[in-house]
C-alpha cells in the first residue's frame, strides 16, 4: 500500500515563538557577531560621555566625535565648560546640527552639575533627567555606559529594529523600552541597546536592510513576511534561509 507524499511543513512564524525565548535567541546571535558592544561616541569619563550624548541628538557619532575631540581638549570638566561659555562652546560644535541650543544646554547642565551635585555626574535617573537637555534616552545611555546599569536606551535604531523584527513593538520609545525590559534576558540586558543600535546602524538599516547578512533573520517578522510574499523563497537581495 503506497503512502501519500507528505506535505512540506512550514516553519513557525517568528510571531508564534515565545517572546522571551525568541529574544534570547536573537541576543545570542547578536552577541556572537559582536562580543563586545559599546558606544561609538568617544569620551573620557561620565561628564564627557554626558556631553557627547547630548550633542549626538540628530547628529552622527562620527560628527560628534570630530567636534568633541577639540572641545574636550580645552573643556574636559564642568568647571572648564562653564568658563568656556556658550559662545566658546558654539565655536567647537558649530558643525553639529542644532548647535546653538546644544551649546546652551551643555553650559547649563555643567553649571547644574557644579551647583547641585558637587561637580560629579549623578548616578540617578531622576537627577539626570532634571539636567538641561537630558531626556530619558540620554539618562539611560549614561547610566548604562558610564555606571554599568542594565538600562536600555531607545534611539531611532533601537526603535526601528524592535518594531521591524517584532522583538518589542511599540508606538513610542518608552513603550518599546518597557517591552524590551520584559523580554530581554538579564544576562544580555547591559549590552542590549548597544547590540540593537549597531545592528540598526550597519545591518537593519532604515531604507535597505541587509537581510542577506543578518544573523537574526530567522526570528524577524519583516524577513518572514518578505519570504512569504516571494512565495516561500527569499526575495532577491534578501538572502537565503535564516540561520
């Protein structure tokens, strides 16, 4: 008696996987690709990191690094930054977008650090967010990078990757952050936003994501939809089966 040929079984959709198990698989692969993730901003200490992050809003890390190399040579401390003044700071950062307002904030936050925190960058989210020009994302970056806290900063790259892959979909950065905190395993928490930023910057780019060399495409809802739309095979330029 002949048996009927078995129908090929479809792989489970990434959306059907357990969110925490899926997050663990994603970060295992991101960690394997980049074992030591860190910010690409150059800094010397918590203060210069804070200034660099404030300057990086709507600017590239490379552009910020070019400006801060000279700025930090003359004003590496809150005292020196206040002494330099807004006009002096503007001269060093005028190649960066929104430089006038950023110069104002950098001098004001330097003065606030001197007056409220004895010249030391506070290791406290609420205190950080009270500094001029410092929002939740900036505070999270400083807490994570300078003080080793397992915070997750959501910038445009993290927001895009979290939504595109389905890892932590949300309509606002705060919603995405909260979902990431829920699903990211503790052992990956400290490096999580670095991995997602670098992945978004160099692989999962805004216009043309490089799915063909993406280490997490097997767990990506965007890639799964692309394959399905192409009839079950990877569309041109999207690579083969997920790893």
